C-alpha cells in the first residue's frame, strides 16, 4: 500500500552522500511511502503522485525517526531509592561499591520470571515511539549468569517479533562482576568467554558484544580479552569507555576496531586521536552526566574537531539515566556539549545508525530507505532543543505504519 505524506512545512535529513553536519532542508515537501520503504521525496514545485492513503502533516516538520544507539531497557525494578540517596549526597560510585547500582538490579532481575520482565519491558519500550524514536540498540547486562543473560536476550528477540519498535541486541554479560564471583573475577571472565559468548553467538541472540571498561569494573586487558573473544564469534565490539576515569578505553576501542565507544566523559587526547583515525563512533550520553548530577560532559567539540563523527543517545537504564526522550538529549547536548542542531540531527539519526551498523537501511530520509519517520510540531530545527522538557512528537511512523499519533 502507498501513503503520501503531504503538507510538510520543513523536511530535515542528513544524507549518505553528505558530510557529517551537512543537512538537507526542504520547504513545503511531500513524501511517498510504498510498503515499508520511502519511494519518493517531492519538493514544493513537483506534481503529487497518486497514493492509496494520505497523511496530512499539517504544516509540521518531518525528520528521520530517532535512532537511540545505547539503551539498557531489559530490567525488572526501578531504583528511585538510589536516586534519593544521590540527592542526599552519596555518589553513584559509592552506591556501586556498596553493592547497589548494577548488582542491585541483577539480584532483582534474577528473582523475576521471563514473562514478568518481558511484560514490563514491553510497556517501557512503547514510550520510545511517543518521543519519535523508531530504532534502539538494546543491551542485556542485568542477568550476569548464562541463564539470565539468555533470558534478557530472548526477551529482546521475542519483543522484536511482537511489536514494532526495532531493537538491535547487544550482549553485555560484562556489565559488572556479579556477587557470587566477587572473590573470583577470573572465573566470571572465563564463564563469559567459554560459555556465554559461544551460546549467544550460536543462537544469534546478539549482534554486538559490549563491556563496562572502567576502574573497579573490567580492566583494559580484561576488556580486550572478552571483546576479541566476541569478535571471534562474530559479535562486533562496543565499549562503555572512560566514563568515570581516563582509563584507556577509547585507545582500546581503536586498537581492536570497535564499532563504537560510548560515554567518553574522561577520554584522553590520545583516545580522541586514535578513535578519529580508526573511525570508531563516539556515542555520547549527555543525559547520563546530567542525571548523575555531574558538571563535566564529554568533550564533544574536541572530538568533532579531531575528525570523529559523534552519535548521541539516552543510555536509558534504571540507574544512571532513566529517560527515553531523545528530544531532551538535543537540549542537554546543545547546552552542555555545544552541539548545534545540524550536528544533533546527524548524531541522533544517521550517525547513530552507523554506530549499530544499520546506516544503509535507516537514519535518513532517502529513496529506498526504510520509512521510519517522525513528524514534529516545531517551526524549525533550532526550536527542537530550545523548547525543552515537552514532547514535540505529532506522529511516529515505523516501516510505513503509524505507530504513535497525538490527538
Ligand atoms: O551505561 N555504565 C554502566 N552501565 C550503565 C548504568 C547501569 C546502571 O546503573 O544500572 C550506564 O550508565
Ligand atoms: Fe550504558
């Protein structure tokens, strides 16, 4: 079936043929969708094609659906108690070291059934469409046993079949050392390498292997060992790198040709240089720095000047960033990282798609690409980060189907 989206006052998109930051802006445009695919982009002067159905954009703006390239959506209970502890002055690291944080979520995750966690995850991910996000990268990492990590990845696989939001699965068994291995971390690393990764890869439950490479969590050498094992099994590498300390995570990402390195608040100059040289995508998470109540953000401008092409994502998770709202990332990314709307557009669509190896299919409005779109009630692109804390989404379209509409 074909759908014509008419009356688009502003259409904004990055293009595969353009450089990072250069965007296409059309006024009074129309879009034709055939099935799941964008089949025509029409300028104001063009005559309009026939279509089976018409969507009136009512003079609003159309962008590619947001691609949220870093999320942890599969968890059981929320952690507002830890949030209040942070408000009262405890740091995320203190809570983490005292057995809270990720290990707290792990204990709860293991006690809930797959059906219970699946049902709550399904509710949670429906919110992404409300804010105009059409694809997310989704990590496991709250199970930390073979059975519970598989439980997490199976939930993602099943939800990919049962609802419309596309989730690209990442295995994050190396999110933390679970309680029972605290005195024997080597055994946990061996379990990840010899049992979890082979099973996850064999069953095609993940596309990427990720690790929390951080002081007090996994060392650079352990991260290398685990990520290279993942690569041997066909899982491309991602890292949580240099978030709390300059730790050599960005340098490692470049060394092993990771697809992305994420967080990077404390990245070194060498790390920036190495990532730019190897084309590793920095995935910046301004919402995490904000929600942890910290003042120093990842040096986005420095990375762009060095030649990196950055993505921006929410890091949606129960501890360090609880939002599914990519529009809010525009505001924090602009104010705290100095990113401009043209850069934020790339960072949240086409470059985000590149960081999950999906740039040929999604992330821009181009003929032949998947019809993943968001219609926003904004007069121009500068207005999106400017009017903050509200939801500008008027309609979200996934693979040519309307999946959210504001009445
Ligand atoms: O990306 N840094 C590690 N992992 C998550 C936090 C997970 C949690 O606190 O539950 C992050 O910020
Ligand atoms: Fe994360």
